[in-house]
C-alpha cells in the first residue's frame, strides 16, 4: 500500500492520457517509482460535464506542480502540413474540410523541424482551458506528435504501427520521408492486418524485406503478431 504522504506530494510526476472515452494517469515519485495508476471512464469531448471533470481533478494526489505534468491527447482530428504550405489563417478551413465544422474546439499547432512540417490538432475548447488553468506549465501534446518526435526515426525505413482502443495509427518512413500518416477505426486483428497490407500495397513496399515496427502496449496481443507474421517477414515489436 502506498504511503499517502508520498502519494500526495506536489513534487510527484503526473503523466496524463486523455482519450475520447476517458482519462488514465500514472503518478510517479522523483525516482520514477510508480505510486498510482488510475482510469476515469468519462467521455471527453465538447459535451463533457465539466462539473464531474473538476470534481475528479480535485483529488489530493492530483495537486501536483504543473511543471511535473505531461499530458498526451489522443484523437483522429489532426493534420501534418509541410512548412511551405502552412498558413495559420487557413487552419480552421483545413480542419472544417477534413473533419467537419466545429465551433467548440480549438486548434493547436506545433512546429516539427525534423520533418519540415507543422503538426496541428483540434481539442475541445473547454477541456483545453481546464488544463491550461489547472496545470499552466504542462505541455499538451497530441499522441501522434509524440510518435513523430520521439519514436519514429527519420533515418530508418519502416512501417510503424501504433494500436489504440478501436484505432490503429499507421506511419511509413522511407528515404528520410514520411510517406504515410493516417488513423483507421478497427474492430478485429483482421481489420488491422488489412490496413497494414493495404499500406504495403499502396506504397509498393516489399512484405519480404520492408520492416514493420509495432509499438508494444496493452492493446497488442500475440494473436495479432502471429497474424501479421504470416504476411510480413520483417517484424519488430518495440
């Protein structure tokens, strides 16, 4: 059992993951020892009841210095725009065309020098405002942005697979270029396999030699890996 005096320290670290179907977080101490894992199953979106949201975040263990807080936001409403095509004034139009109009969401964008592009995503305005007030020094990053910054190596050619609940993110890098970045709704391992093989076909990649990398997390299972190995010979779980 965790000592409450340790759990309620404002100097702890908080890693938050915000998804459409809820929030999960991990609290660690200064030595990165995990003190608590928790999930909060409340829909996160423009219709979120902020009274419930505020009550949840009033817990003593979540009163942490904002400089020690990391927030990852998951959604399928994002755009990667080459620097020479980027226009801040046109962002709203781009998102309205791609994802539908929304007056209750804010657009956030970050520069990705490594990829020569801007990454932009939409987030419910009231959720964004809540976290900006609650943890003013915390950086809110989209999960795809984190993949591009920290896990996808521009110098290596591979098809990268990130699997979430009901969603698969597929990214492909070849010859220092990002060839593909997309997210697909899936229900079964067969669905995931279909989108992977479709990416290989559309990009004319060789299933015998072009590497498939899978980010290991709780949604990855042995059945999926065995299925993919039937079609892709070079497979690596990281």
